[in-house]
């Protein structure tokens, strides 16, 4: 286990939803396993130099450290899973956290922040768990206090709402911080199964000959959620599924699936290859958007045995909302490896199951020597499950015991929790440790992000000119029927429809 160099982790938006659900619980997980470095020797302030790392929580609310610790007891603790809970470790973790109220509108308060941080050795990590509208004021405040050197800054999605606003944020942040200081976080890139996808492809010679258009029929990438907007209707109205999931998570996963072997695993070598994939995506015009992109919005229905409301009945959502909660689309990569292989991307809320997975469908045998079963959908399929229960499963045919050549589908499993015992990092935990240790490979570079915005821009433009709005689907289903029809026109179907 590597011990990080001295650092101070400064968490802006420390009383917000992201901090309490993701950032602080993940920091606790890392602390519990000793990955945040030696613990404080005494006080809960920032003065002690005997420990490696401290956390400084920042928000507008006037509190002192003790009051913030009580706030963590009430709001953060319940988001820590029972399997990692440790009462003694929790008390010791709180001792690493100090708190400072800060009004972003008062430049002088950043000077006070600089004075507090001057007592601590090492790098400063500024994690912006805030809305993107605050990114620029925070960065400008840090520059005014000369806190933009010997520092790293973490930006949460969404970075803007289109290409122009993304470029504006990147220009402003880039004028203050160098690109190698900027960590644009996409938590799907921190998932264990995504890391294992790289290991599968580039650590095993047997898969490289199988990873190309001659053998692959199609690839599906799905991120499905059972939950709705969870009381965040007003926020979601300004975002929608295209901005929230497709532009970042789904296109990043596509890039990793389709990338060429990098020259090394260095950050820019990996990101160069992802960028080549994004640049190879076929441009979408109005005709292709109309044919190959489906948008939906959930109506009322049931999740399990519980009735749930329609999106338009959620708090903060207008009754005539045209915001999409579901997107399914076909993407094409125009390069030598993937020409002619359709990539089907899908995401949505209030769907039939919470699942994130990559499905690689291989072509049927060229001749049905052993019967028509060899041409059935899903006979040869690789399924990389990202959540829940991260795993990799390879489907193939085998002869059933007994007389005759009767074939049956079987599968080979790599279930990570069975092969690898002990502590397993969640995505945020891994990414936070990468920030602390200065590793950029799992973070999105500016050109990647903006190229993704360029690709979805025609979809945004086409929808803005349409008056039909999203297609309705019942909560608890797999989206509108048009999503199934999308694949039918290309002679295939979604994985759950094959079962």
C-alpha cells in the first residue's frame, strides 16, 4: 500500500448531497483501510504536521468543526454501508476533518482560507462538489489568494449544458490551473469492472483476435436505474438523460471498449486512444437522429410492488415537461477495427432493473453444422457487468450429456468477489485516491469532454426544433417500444429481450 505525500483535501460544497452520499463515505472507506496516510496526532485543526492528510470541509453554513462533526453523524453516517462500518474508525476519521464557512462572494474569505492552508505542508486538493455555476467563482477566488499553485482541482459533472458552456468553463478554469492539475471526474471510469475490461483486453492475448468487426455483430452499453429523480426534479429539468448520462458516462465507456492498445498505461497515452475513438464517431445529422435516437419520459407505474408517480408529477417538475428521462441510440465508429459494427447505447430512470453492463454480441457461426441453435441470439456473448455485482461472463455452447449432439448455452464466470477476497474499492474511493496520489489516467481530458459535446450537439439541436416531445413509458418497464424497434431495424434486440 502506497503512503501518499502530505496533502490537504479541501471539500467545497461539504453540506451538499454529493458530499454526504459519495465523497465523505468514500474517504471514510479509504481511511478505514489506512490508505489516507498516518492519522492525526492530536487536535482537529489543520496545524499538525505529523499526519499525511487532513480534510477541510467548506460550505456557506456557519458552523465550527464540532458542529460539522455532528452534521456528519446525522447526514453522512447513514450512507456508509454496514459491511465497512467501524465505530472506532469513524471517530478517528472525524478527527481528520476541520470545517470553515466561506462566502464565495467575498474575495477576502479566500485569503483567510490561504492563511489556514499555509499551516499545512504538501499539495492542496480542491474538490468542487458544487453546481457548475460555482466552478468559475471558486477558481477565481483560489487564484486571488494564490492557491492555484501546488494544487489539484477536481470538477464534477455536468461541465456545462452544451459545447459552448463547457468551453467557457474549461477556458476559465484552464486560465487558472494547468491541464495536468485538473481532474474531471467520471465515476464510471473508477469501477472495478471497467479496470478489468482494460486487463481483459490488454493483459490477455486470447481476446485481441476476437475484438474486431470480423467477429463482433453488435455491442450494447446500458446504464439503467430503478430510481426516479429522487426529489431533484428542479435540477433534472435543467439536465435530462442526454446531458446527465450519454455525453459523459456512456461515451466514456464506449471509448474504453473501442480504443486501440495504448503505447503505455500513462495518463495521456490512454486518453489519446479514447480521443481517437470519439473523433471516429460518425457525425449525426437530422435524418440519422430521427432514425437512430429515441428519447422517452417515464409515466406512472410500479417498481417492485410499490407504485411510483410519473416524472411530470415529481416535485419541481412542470406538468408540461419535455425533459427526457430515457435515451437509446445507435452509434457508429468509422475506423478500420469497428466499421459496420453498431454500438447501441441506452440509459434511463425508472427502468425494469438497476444495471450497468457492456454486452458484446459475437457473430453466428458461418455454417450451421450443429443445427440452427448456433445462430440463435446470445449464443456467443461477453457480458461485462459494472453494477450491481461486478463480473465478467462469457456465454458459449456445449454439448448436453447423453445421446446425440444436443447443444445448450453455458457460461464461464469471473465473479470478482469470489476470486478476490478482502477490501474492494468502490469507484469514488479509487478516484479520490488517484487524485490524492496525482494519477490522471482515469480522469477525462478537456479534448475528450468537448469532443463528446460536439457529437451530442446535433441531437440537442434536433430535439430543440421538435414539438413531439419524448415518448412515454411506464415506470418499471425497459423504456418506450421505440427503443426495441430501434434494434429490430438492425436485426437484433436488447439483451433482456433475448432471455
